[in-house]
C-alpha cells in the first residue's frame, strides 16, 4: 500500500507540470517496491487529459531512486487516442511502449496509427514516434511491408 501511494504521488508529479490527472482503471493492481514495477491487469483504461489507452495489461516501471516513471508497457489488444502538437492520433497494436522522459512511443505487432487531421494512416509491424522531435520510423517485413495511406486532393482547387 505504501508503494501505491508513492506511485500515485510521483506519477502525479510527473504530469503536474501540465496540470493533468492520470487516471488508471483496472480489475487488478500489483506493485513490487524492490523492482519498481506497478502492474495493472484486466480491462485496463488509462486517461490523461484527452489522451486515452486501453489494454489487457499495463506495466509502469519506476526509477527506484527518483521515484519517477521511466517506461509504460501496454500489452494485449492495445488501442489508444493521443492529442499532440495540434494533431489527433488513433491507433492500435499488440504492444505499446511509452518513454515519458523522451516522449517516445513504439507500437509493436500489427501496428496501426491514423493521424486524423491530415488523414494519414500507417500499418506496420513496428512504428516509432518521438513527440519532441516529430520524427517517426516505421518497419515492416517481406511478408508484411509498411503501408502508408495518404488522401491527396487532385481537384486542382486551392484550399
């Protein structure tokens, strides 16, 4: 229980700079103080501001010295909705890893991300996005190449 209070306190500190609440609902919660791991399982729903994530399991790895989250790993039927830099992303995959310090997302296994403002879609086995730099890396395979879908206006009219 002591670890749970520390977890909530330090997660709150991490996101306090933006005055946002992190809310996690799940059927089960476990924490390991020694390893710095908090595990949420069963119909996990994470919400922070307008961002949302749903998964079967969510692990939060905490730096045991600073007590700050260093990595989130969501697995099992993961879907998400993220608002960043004026853009709205929806997506899913088998596994999603988030590094809050670097603001990096990695979607692994049957990955899909749609940027709804410009209506761009990406399908790939591995999708990497850095919110700070705006960079993205996408990997496919011979059997499942990267698929990028972009709506192009060919009407000849200026918008």
